[in-house]
C-alpha cells in the first residue's frame, strides 16, 4: 500500500499523512483518523522515500571504546532510550581502546548515511581534530570536554579527589596511585590531578615511586599493583583510576595476603557492579553514565533541530560510595542499582 492509497483509506490528504509520520502539526480529528487507519492496515511509510524527501536516515552513529565496558553499556543504554523514543536507530562502532580507530570510524561515518554522531571519546589527537573539522554532521562528545563541540563529561577531578581524601582522612599517610595514560584528559589527567590535590590538602607530596600506569583492565591492574608494591615498599592506601584496575589490585592483595582494608585501603572511580560484589566491596565514586548518555542524546537532538547552535558543555557530578575497602559499612546498599 502506498501513501496515496493509505490516505484514501484514512480519509485525509497525503500531506496530512506525511505530517503525521514526521511529527508535524495535525488536528486531533485527523490524527485520530490516521492512527485508526494505521491500526487497521498496519501501514508504515517507506524508509527510502522518507530519506530521499527529508535527507534524514533516522540513524545515529555511536563510537565507543569497548563493547564489554559496563560504563559504555550504561551510556549507550541512555542514548538508546532517548533516541529510540524519537524513532532513531543506533549504529555502534567499537574501537577496542585504539584511538586511531576512532579517527577511522569518524571518517567512515562521514561517508555513511547517519544523521549525527556521538563519540564516546578517549584521547584526542591532531588527526581527531582534522576529521572532526571535515564533518558536516552534528557531533556530540561524550566522556570528555572538547572545545568547539557539544560535550557531556564527568567531574573526574572531584571524584578522584574525594576517593583519595577519604583514605587520607582515616589516617593513611603512604598513598599509592594506579592511573591510566595522561593523554586521556578525563580518566588520566583529571583523575591524577584530583589525587594530587587530595595529597596536597593533607600536607603530603606525591612520590613517583608510589605511582604506576595501567591499561583499562583487571589483568593490568594486578600486574601494575605487583610492580608498585615491589618498588614503593610500604603503602597503606591505594587510589585506582578505574574500578577494573582496582579489582586487579584487590586480587593481587588477596593472593599475597595483604589485608584490605587493614593493611591497605583501596578506592577508585566508576562504581561498577563487579566492584560492589567483590570479596571486599570496593569504595568508588559513582559517575552518572546512564544520565550522561541521555544528556548526550538530547544535545544531539537539539543539534539536529538547530545545526548552528553554540556548543554546550555539561559536566555531571559524582557520588562517593563508601564500602568495605576503606573500612566503611555498606550493609543497607542496593548493589544492583544503576
């Protein structure tokens, strides 16, 4: 059934049918008649015809660094909820924590049929800047602040500072640090600065021998914790840039009979479900990943409606979740909460 035949069934004009399926204004009477006709016939407009007419594909490209990441999953879920309500489909592209693949994904989407892009970013390079400048599509950056583009990001500095300060306030004076590359402005640079700020406020000086850089996974957290304890000597608390790194460090402590929190307190950023159910539940700063995804999707919809809108920068807060790894009770917590 084509649009002309459907319009005859509904008793309205083709223009009214088009407005109905594209969200335009219609009287309640015509909207009800078209809705009844859709129910009776199962009619849906041709996607190809809509694309040719509106130059919109109703598809959005989402570039993410890791499919298995809980934080990415929560962000994508938020994106999907908002865009799905508006009839958009997601085209997911996984870069496996390889920032060069992010550039390739952006370039590929430039030539593909998507209406806009949400980039869950890690590291920005001159190549990123060049390809972003070449795009003629609305782009929202998620997870980092990037000048000139709509950005949704977290208070990584504040989260790391609070997670570190908690342990220092409990009397710990030999803090260790397991971070990620400083090229990552959020998880790397901002969280390292938050750690340093907490030490400064406590009258302590960061010591290079008590610091190490890990990859974004538990195995690396384990091995870097092993190296850190060997070279640093005495540590009585450890801040980790991510939950996955902290879980690796926690497993190292368990396998080497280092008591947590008795010998070493551990805190992190991310508040993963795995951290909540670890053999010693992990104190961690909760970041609002689901909300961040929703916010990024809402900003993209605003850009689609007004491509010339000035860039907006939205920073989301955090909640420090205190648990057993820093000697805090968590018996009343809903560990399955988002």
